[in-house]
C-alpha cells in the first residue's frame, strides 16, 4: 500500500471519528495501534469492531470479510463503514446485531445503515 493510499485511509478514519464524536461524544477515537497490533480502525463504538474504508472503488465483499475476521478475533460485532467522494458514510452491520445484539460469528445477512442509524444501534446496545 502506497503512502497516498495510507494517508487517504487515515483521513477517512479521522473524518468518521469526528462525525461519530459529534453524535456520541468523545469516546470514539482512532485505534493508533492497529498497524502494530492489528485490530479495528475506531475504538469506542460500543460492541462493534469498526473498519473504515475511504475509496472510490467499492470492494464490499472483501472488506466485509476483513471486518468479520477482525471482529471474531476480538470477540466483537463486525461493522464496516465506507464513503466514496461526494457520498454519505454508510455502515454495514450483521442483521443479528440489529435483531439481538449478538456478538461475533461469521456469516449471515447484513444491513446497511446511515450514520444516524448506526449511532442509534450503538446507543441501544450500550444502555
């Protein structure tokens, strides 16, 4: 991965963290140890291992597999956030998280939420 690509990814993480902090408070921060230790991109999103992608070309299947694998490794619920230029942020979560708040298990259907829907889901699960 080139420096420009890494910078765009870090910029996307900062942007989404800022958007989520506006709605959820200061608990949402970038995981600065993700490169060294592995792990998801943003911390503080309740029970979710949040992976962030800021790309023009969508690779949702591959990104979702990455999010699921990471979440299972950490015992969390996978969440994948992405945004293309001039488009709003979208967040994919497993349907079981919406229905039951269930934790990690790979597979099954997923749902796509806007940021406000994701924040509502997180807030409901951490209460």
